[in-house]
């Protein structure tokens, strides 16, 4: 065929230069839409349309010719199919009969004019894969005329639902080979295939490079439809997708059911209609689901339909893959899974371990959250291994690999069956079992020996692997009767990989032995009334020297140089001293021996003698610090066996606290730590030199490691008290309560106050007050004190405390009262009396000499109103009320006088005195004078014209009236007429007192008939003015306010606002008025003096 096309191509080029008309005759408009094409390059197919409604009656005569003679045939179809020769032009004539006018058409076609349109492809199958939502499409084309390696292009349409909605338009191409009987293509849907129907249509184009004509697409194949589900269900079901996936879910329901909404968790998503009975939702970027998956629910108007989706990660590459063997029989591999996939159950990651050299699959795997491991058997004779670990879950796979020599990765198990067997008090045998096939391998084992005080010793041993796995080792250089903990671990030595775990044996005690060392002993010589005693002390042996449990101590003694058997006593193990009683007359020296005994034997003997050389050492005082106390001494050339430092409390009751320590001959000092000395306890420290079985005291020190303040206060008593001193005596503090070196005493003397309390006694005493005293006694030997310069008859609080270098102790206090001073008391009474008498005499003398000046200054006959305090008013009152005109001096010009009330019997009203008796008896007599006096009542009429104050602008309208008014004031005088004397007539009253202070007296009734009338007018004099408009008839100040009897009405004269008494008596009545008030004795005195 290929060669044929080549020839046709050459001929086509030649015939292109030969002119040939395409139409010779034609009936206009009859042959319409004439088209010619070839399907296979061998036949030419032409078709046309005619305007006749009925085409079956038309008969066509078709004649065609090319390189061969013309051929004709008849047909009733509006199409023809003739042989197609590509080597020559094809001339075709079509003549129609049974048609008016016999239409005819002639045309010529060459290869360039004929398009190559292949036949429509045939779809062989469309297979849905619901797990992956993929359509597997298979189709074929007519390959009878296809050339090898020709390119075939196909356009594939995917249509969804009964509406035939195009969801995909893909182009597929392939070079055809004779072996290709069919073509294949896969399409994955973004919606589950079961949601609705999917149809497929295909058309193809043959792109033959040797055909120069037009190439066209074939017709579409017949649709091939795959139908969706008809169940009421949601899709996909139990889908597993990676995190971040965009997913589409759908739901199918029965016809007539409506899907309302869709929810995933708490989120609601919009529906996407797919068909009449299905809808879908699209969810973007899905996150990791719960362990049981996430539920997607579609709600319909009848029920709800749901599905589950699992979202996670594909397996991570296994991390830290490591393999080793514990016994060379089995290899164990461990790894870390890496990132969590979020998939569990049947969707979790499955690990597969495979050995590449042998091809074995390791099946003993334990994949849990705590451990990921697999075990494989060791193949005999194989030392190199290559493991491949594959991880797989529904979302993907991952792999890790490891290669190694198994003998380089031996990690033995912990030793088993560990036993310790005693060989001697210092040796034990250790045996153990090590599980594994370690034949020909060198092993190293590490043994740790630990004592009870946590000291440990490490020992290593090298062994060759045995077939039975039993090994042993001898542990030597141990202490007898000592508890040990032993543990062991092993590993391969060459090469070293890892130690095994420890395996231990605890609490093993070795065999006992006789005590290794002698006892450290010391003695103290003592005498008492009953005789002589020697107290022997010894220190218990430590465990590492006792070599067993001590059962008893044996003490023996005999005189030095004696060959007799020594005296012996046996003491129980808890004793550390004994006392040997000697006769009082026995002054000899003894040798004393002490040994310790346990179940294995006796300790070496310890010997000491009672020989002690004389010494002139004196006691010294010393105080240490928080760490301890340091003791120094002078070296002694005779000290051949060193020095002994002994210390014990000074209290003779505490004999168990004796301690000592031995030092080398070169030592000249020692430091005793504070844990040997309780603070606040006094110790005697003695240094002895040792030489050939005898001892000599070198130094004696009394001191404390740390002083404390005294625990108690000293008891004191008051021996004597005087008027200015107190004598106090106190007792010393016991040594155990002193707790330090006594530095002195402090005495407090505080004057007793009501506010003084015991709790604040020291605070008050320390206060800088001259009344308080504080006496510091720095001499501790003083026990008596006399306190002077005190006040007599005074209560004092006396306090006493002791102090050491650490501070003051508690204080004890008591109240003491000094004696009274008789002479001082008498002087205290007499002196004030004498001073008062002298001052009285001096004051009386001065007053008598200055009586005239005093009278004129304090009690003149006519006072100056401006200087009188009785007439002074508050400044703010006058300024606030300018309407008050009392005591204001204004000119008085008479205008018109209106008499408001008159007395027919009195032609003229005079200012006169008013009588106010002090006290009257029932007969009308005063208690002081024996005569009768009638009260005289007067009515005074004063007149002042209206005055206007320019400074006052708010006066009432009645104050500005032009008419004047007579002011009536009811005045009661404090004066009363004196009794008639021989020198004066009865009808005259002489006022010789002048200005008199006013008093509140009873109001006397006015009897106008008994008072003689005076012919003179109103007496002129000082008259305070008052605004008459402020008085109201019937008020207390009006002339008629005294009663209904007008005769008893009292007309007043000028007076103060706050009083009804005359301020100044009338001049005419001056000689008739005399003071009678008994309360003014000083005024009477001055008055009598003036009359003289």
C-alpha cells in the first residue's frame, strides 16, 4: 500500500498540469450539498441532496472513468461509492431521470480534492473500577487500510447523567502497529462512578503523512453508557485518602426522594446536583480523621444516608533501623515508625522484614505503639545479612534497608543463675550462666563488688565462649564477715558492641575471722572516800576490724612487775568501759589488758598502765567556732609513743561522754570538729604525752565550740532599802544553764509607771530616759550591788540578767519601793503654805495703798460708756444690722409731743428710782435693816424725734413717718431707797453710789399715790435711743405690758437692749439713791471711803 501511495503521488503531480473541467453540465439548484470523501483510500464515497420531497422516484445514472474505460450504473440513492484510483483523476457524471428537465452534473476528483475520513470507531467495552472511580475504555477502528506507524488521533467525550453533560473532552493519540487490535484509555472521575450514569463517545482521525489530501475526523461512535447505583446510599464507602485531599462525595436515592443537606462533623456543605436522584458535595483540603474515621451524612426528606472517610498519611520511611543478636541464634531488628499515619485497624501500616541474601521473610514481628520489632533466625554458616524493611498502608509504601555482620552486633542477655560460694573469709567463687552460642568468641565480663557503705570496686575478667554457657570467677581480697553486693554483666570483646544488662546478688556476708587489730583503750584514775578507782575505756572495733560479731570483752589487770595471775572480768559486747575498785591504801601502779572476742577468736591485746607523771599545767579558756575547736601544745621530747587528746564534759554526772584521740609524735596540734561537741556545753580538754607505758598531762583547756546565751536568769534578793538606795544580792547560774563563759551582769532600774509592763520592761529600760538606769557589771565575781541616787517613797522595777559571749540571757525582775523621807515631807507641806501667806499679805498691802486708783479704774462714779465693756457689742452684729441704733449719739430736737397715756393725779412725770428689795420677811422688813420702806414706782416718758441713718437703705415705711412717738420702757431699778436716818428727812432719797452694775431683780408694782410729785421737768442726762417702731402695744416692753391696771404701769427711761435697768440714774435723784445689794462688798468699801 505504501508503494501504491508513492506511485499515486507522482501521477497526481503530473495530472495536476492537465486541465480538465470539474463540471460539464448541470441543472442549477438540483444537486445540493455534494460531498465526496474516502474512508480507506480505495473507494470514493459521494453524497448529495435534491430539492424533491420524494427522492425514491428519482433514478440516477452514474458514469465514472479514470485510467480505465468509463463505467456506468443506475441507483436510486442520493449517494455513490466507486473505486478510487489515486494515480489518475476520477471523472464522474450523474444524470437524474424521472425528473423534469433531466438534470445532470459532471465533476472530476483528484487525491488533493478528496478528504480522508476514517470510519467511526467501535467502543468495545467500558469497565468501571469503583474502588478508584476509573473507567477502563476499550475501542477499535477499521485498520484495513492503516499503514504501520501511522498516527491515530482520537477525541474521547465523557458524558454524565441522563442529561449527557460533558465532563471530560480528552485527546488520545498513538502510532498504530499491526499488533494493535484495540485501543485502551483510562479516565478517573472526580465523582464516584456509582453516583450517576457515565457515557463515552469516540471519534478518530488518521494522520497519514503520505496522504496529501485533506484529513478529517470520523463520525462519533455510538454512546456507551455505564449506569450508576439505584440504591439509597452514599459514595465512596470507607474511602482512605491522604491529608490535604480534595474529595467529592455523592448520594443516590429513590425517585421522588429529595436530598436536603450534607454535613461532615459540624460543617455543612452545599449540594451539587448530579441527576434527578443524586447529588454531591465537594470538600477541600481534608484534615486527619479520627481513629474511627469521619462520618459524612446526607439528610433527605425521608431519612438520612451516610458514609465514612479515613484521612491520614502514607507510611513514613522507618527511622533508626537497628539489628542485633543476643545469642547468635536469632536476629532482632527494631525501628521507629516515624510520622504518625493516623490510620488504624485494617488500614494501619503493615511492616514486612525480609533478608535479601537468603530470601527469608521474618514473620515474628511485634508492631505496637511501644515497640516495632521483628526477629529472624540465624542461618548456619551465614554471617553477612542484608535486611529490607517495607512499610505499607492504603495510601502508599516506604522502605529502609540495613546490612551488617552478625558477629559484630552481639548484645548478650543478662547473666543468669548467679551464685556466690565462700572459699575463705577473704575469698568467694562467683558462677553464672550466659545464654547463647558464643563458641569461639571472646567475652569480657565486668564484676562490680559493692560494700554496705556504698563503696564499690570494679573487676574485669575475660572468658572464651563455652558450649554449655557456664562461667566462673574467684573474687579475692575481701574483708571477713563483711556484707557485699555483687553484680555482673558481659559483652563480646572483639569487636565490642553492647554490654548486657546487670544481674546482681545482694547481701552476701563473708566468713568471720578473729579481730585483726587491738582495741584503742584509755583510763582515768580517781579517788573517793571509799577508796581508789580506775575507769578503763575502750572503743568498739569498726566492722572492717572486728571481722565478725563481737560477743564479749575481757578486761584483766595486775600490778606492774607481778608474776601472779591477773584478775579478769568479762563484759558483754555493748560495754565500752569498766571501773576497777582498788583499796584506798593501794597506791601501786597496775597494768591493764583488754581484748575483744568473736566466734573466730580473740583480738590482739591492748595494754595500758596507771602510771601518770606529775604536771604543773594550768587550765586555759578557749572558744571555737561553728566548725570546731583547735588545740595546740608544746612538743615533748619524751613522748615516744605520741600524744593523747582527751575531752569530756565538765559535768561530773556525764561519764559516758568521754572521748579521746591519739596523735603521732610529730603532732603539735589537733582540730576537734564541732560534731564532737554539742554547742553550749562546756568541755575539759586535756593533752597527754605518752612514753613507755606512762602518761603526763601537758595542757588542760576548758571551752566551748560555740557559746550560747544563758538559759535562765540569776536569782536575786533585795537585802536593804533606804530612802535613796537599794542593795541587791544574787546567786550564780549553774554551769549547765550558763552555756558559755560568764562575762558579767546587767542591772536595770526603771521607775514604776502605770504603763510599765513586764513584756516591755527591757525596751523601757533601754530607752534614753534619765529616770531609768542601766548598770553593766563586767566582773563576773561580783554578786552584790548597791544602787544609789533614787527617790524616796518611789516604786521601782528592778531587773537582773547575765550575759555570755553569745548575748544576754533572760531577765528576772521584781518591784521595790524606797523608804519615805520624813523631813522632805514636812518641807513639802510647809513651803507652799508660807509662800501663799506671804503673797496674800503683799497683795493686800498693795491693794490698800492703791485703792483710789483701783476705784477710779475699775469702779468710777460715772463710767465712760466708751470704756465700759458692758456697753460694747459685737462688731459683726452692728455691721450686719445697721437698723440697731442703741447707744448711737444723735441730736434730739423736739417737734411735737403726743401724750399716749396720762395720769390725772400726776401733773409731771419724773425719772426716779425703782426699788428692788433683796429679801423681805413676812412683815415687809429686810433682814439687814429694821424699818419699812414703800416701793416707789415711776413712769418715765422719753421722747426722741425720728432719725434717719443715711447708711441704712432698707428701713420700714413706718420708720420714715413724720410723726414722733413717745417711747415707753418698763425699767426696774436695782436700787431701793435707804431707810430714814436722823440726819436726813424721810421724803428725800440721796443716791451716792453712781453707776451700779445691773442685776436681775423682781419687778415691783408701781404705786403712784405714795410717791410725791416733783415739779421739775424730765431730768436731762444720758439717754440711749431705741427705735420705737420695734415696740408693739401689749409686748413685754410696752408700758401696758405689766398688767391691766394703768397705775401700775412703769414708764421707762433709756436702757440697753438686753436689760430693763437704768444705765445712768437721773441727776436729780442722785442724792436719794444708795446701793443696798449685799453682793457688792468691794463697791461699798469704795463708797464709804468716798463719803468720808
